[in-house]
């Protein structure tokens, strides 16, 4: 039996193979290390870049909506509007029975004419009263002079005292007449608004009647309910023959004014938002079309309708760094202690 034993090559190869870790184990270890590292790298990259944009799906397209209402109450005799009708500003959409308002205009015109005649009569009365006052003053002056002369004659004993008393009564009666005429003039001037020489149409009573006539004409004009702006009628729950109440909305019109987007962000998302930053809006109905936040229409842009939902994104320009991440970890560690 030989002193040294020779180990076969096959046995040596089997021992080396047994000492090597299997490939499956290496692959598993590699995945256990690589996958978390890749996930951490992706998370860090996302965290660094996600601060730049804030986005919300709670956004809606808005536009001005005009509610149509009548200025006067009455019975609708014609309804010239229907749902989805395109209208122009000034189009007559609803007609109210004008007959009661035409009667009101005629009544106001008649009252204006009557007030003018009344003022004319007062003016003529004032003119007569002034002439009467001048005549009464002349008579009073005449009788007063006669009475004073009679006093002098009676003092000289030329005439009897009874004659003096008669002339005194005549003078007093003439003075009383002057006082009465002056009171009459004051009453007439008061009826004329304190100024007896103003024009008839400047008198307060006439001006009030003129204003009433203009109001009646305006009410008659308001029997035609017109579109307040260009736009599209939403719905018309009104039929001819129904009673209309003044100032009560009849139906709505979506105006053709440029629309806008109301985007409702959380308060924590608005920390770095500033005026003038760029923003994009993607309408849910047109997911392949991106517009600016101000919705500046272009020839190939789709139609924006009020109430359409959208997703708004604002580019705040904010950037993060690894130092921010380390600061966060430090703060978390300090809070755990």
C-alpha cells in the first residue's frame, strides 16, 4: 500500500463546485440589494422633482351666466327663446301684454295736460290778482288822502265830524281790501311752488307729472324682455299666457364672455405658488389637449363649456436637494428622541 494517496481530479472538481455559492443564491442576493437601491433612487428622484409641480383634479371651467328677468309684471304673450338657442344682445326673447301699459301712458299724458292747465289757470289768477292789487292800492291811497284832508277841514271847523267818520271808514275799507288781495297773491304763489314767474314745465307739479309719463313710457318699453348679452339660452320653463313677476328670474343665458378655470388646491399646495407662474389645464372631455390657465382660444382649440371638469397643474419652479432630505431625516430622528 503506497504512503501517499492520490485524489482523483473528479473529486477535486466536485469539492470546488461544492464550495462555490450557487448562481441562484447570488442572483437572489443581488436582487435583494439592487431592487431596494433602485426603489430608493426612484423615490429620491421623484421627491426631488415632485416639489416643482402642484396639481389638482378639483377644477372646473367657469363663465359668466346672466339671469334674464322682466322689469315689469304682466302676462307673457310671446316666448321667442328655447333651450340651446344662440342669442345676441338686444334680441327680444319674451313679450309681455303691452295694453295695460299703453293705457297707463295715456293716463299719465292726460294728467300732465291737466296739471299744465291748472298751472296756466293759477298763472292767470296771479296776473289778475296783481292787477287787482294795483287798483286796490290806488283806491286806498285816494281814500287815505281824502280822509287826511277831511281831518284838516274838520280841525278848521269847515266840515262836520260825521263826514270825517265816513271818509275814515272808506279809507280803512280800502286798506283791508289791499290786505286781502295780498293774501290772495301769496296763496296763488304758494300754489305755484313759491315762484309765480317760472315756466309752466318748471313747476314741481308739472315736473312730477312729466316724470310719471316718462316712467309709464319706460314700463311700456320694458314689456319687451331683451337678451342682456350674447350667449346661449340654457332652458326656458316659460310658456305664453303665464304671468310674469317683475325682477323674478325667467331663465339663464350662458354668455359668450371668455371662460376661466377655478382650480381648488389644498392650502399646503399653495405655499410656493406665485402670481405669474406657468400653469397648464387638461380638460377631462379633451384629455389630449392642453391649454394655458387663462384659456386663450386658438383656431384649433375645442369649445370650452361652463361646468366642464379639468385637471390644473402649476409650475412653481421649486426645486429640492439632498440636503433637504437629510434635514427631514434629522428632524424625524430628533422627534423620536
